[in-house]
C-alpha cells in the first residue's frame, strides 16, 4: 500500500533538488533499493514518487539501466513550478531565494499580461467592467491589509483571463497562480503602506482606461500598464537583492522599456 505522505515528501524533496541543481541534468540516481534506504521510504511509495517525476519530465527511468535526471528547463512544463511552489511543506525562504527565476517570471508577466488586457478590452461586457471596478474599489477599502490586496489582485488577473475566454491562457494562469501570489507577496512586503495606495490608484486608472478603449490607443495603454508592472518588478528585485545578497549585486539583467 502506498504511503501518500511519504510519497509526497520524497517527490517534493527530489523536485527541490532538481530545481536547485543539487541533482544535475544527466546525473544517475542511486538504485531503488539505495534510494529507499537513503530517503527512509518503502519501495512501493518510492516507485509512485519516481513515476510522478518521470511523468513531469524530471526523471528518465531506463529499465535495466537506472534513473537519470533530466534538464527540467528543456523538458518540464509550467506545472512543475506550480507543484513545487504550491507545496505547503516546502521551505518558503529557500524557494523565495531563487530570485533569478522569480525575476524571469516577472519578465514573462510584463510581456504577457498587458496583451491579455488588450484582448479583454475587445471582449468585456458592461458587467465585466463593473466587477473589475468594484474589485479595485475594494482595494482602497483594504489598503492596509496586504494579504487581502493580494487576494484581490489575483482575482482581477483571473477575471481578466475569464473575459478573454481563451482556454490556454486560463490554464496557464491556473498553473502560475502560486508564482503570482509569491511575487505579489514579495512586492507587497517591499513597499511602505503609504505607497500601496499610490499603486492602487495608478493601476485602476490605467486598467479601466485600457479596458474601455477599443481603438488605436490600446498600444499606448498597454505600454503604460507595462510601466506599472516594470516598477513593481524593480521594487521586488531590489528587495530580493537586499535580502539575499546584502554585500553585492548579483547582476540581474536590467529591463528596458521596450520589454
């Protein structure tokens, strides 16, 4: 019988080792018997964990040969990050510490989300606009509650995806929700409360203008919203640099306004 807790513990531990390159691409793992002893898990539960990682394209199990680590950047999907970051047993600080990955996610989000808003602007009904406007009004009511603000921002992002009504976009947002929450929490904890209200007002002004335009001005509003996201990214990366590299800059790439 599979020990579910043990299976999850081992799969999470191996995922983290693969993500942080403690286990490198091409590396051969111990045999099942040795892994069972090393990880203190029964063989049946171990096999379930290994099969899960194989299905996620993190491991290659070669019958009669052994178990090899695959390069997750080349083979895995976004679901790998969803599982890794949503696991409540994962040490939060260590996952936060991979600032390069989080910064790359910001880069993707700055490119992707304004384009989602552009599509939503062409498809939103009056009811959709009212629901988004009401959500942003609630932000001002809860401007001193960082966790509530994160909840509202995630709701607004997901609501925009619903308006676009593109299945692929919705599934990608579902998979990236733990990452989106993560970067928003870092951002929220990086600025004083008095500045949060300024971001709320700026975001609402641009977003509602963006969503209610259906002409050539969409390019202008897309760029303006990107500037807000770029500022959030810069605040977040500055906080991460200060926290994890107090004695030096890790030389993160600088993003231009063209992005």
